[in-house]
């Protein structure tokens, strides 16, 4: 909804197939984003302070962040969430708010260590952010 226009996943998938924005079963993130009228930034991987800084800068500029999270412990990302805000509680604890397509609801991740706990049905999983990409409306 960054552009004020809804792009349901089936429509985006069809457009992506037509425009060859997939390599085998993997989406080419920048190309798929462009089809939706979005500018997708370069992937930031590595140290937590660098990723955390990019997330904060993107949110302050009015963008969103695609976070590739791992919940299996193998250090590779295996699920995507969309970070859309951050907040502090009265004690100063900082957290990032994200939408999770697996659960269909918002959740939060500790903004200091980029980890959080979520529930899929009856299973509790710990998400750890492995890499991030900024997402903004295309100019």
C-alpha cells in the first residue's frame, strides 16, 4: 500500500511470470518490486548495527523494510516479514513492528538484537533477522 494501490499476490505473481521476474521458483526481488511500482533497495546482510541502521533510516524516510528471517537456526533466511514501524515502551525498550504473512497478523522484534518470538498455530518460533531490504514507492 506504499503507492495507495493494492497489488494482491495472485496479480503480482501473474505479472511477474509475464515479465520474467522469477528465476526458476525464486523471485527476483527488485524486478518484482518494480512491477508493483516499488523501489527495492540492495540487500543488507551481516552485522546487526548496519541492518538496524538501515531499518531506522528507511522507516524515518517513510519506507518499509523486507526482512528475511530465520526460524530454523541454520543461519539462512527461510521466511520474509515486512517491517513497518518501531516504538519504545515506557522503560525505553525498543522494538520493530512487522507484518507476518505466515500468521496474518502484526508482531514485534527486539530492535537491539533483531530477534523476536512468534506463534504459528500452536508452534512458537524465534525469528532472527538475516538480511534486510528497503522498500519505497517508485518515483
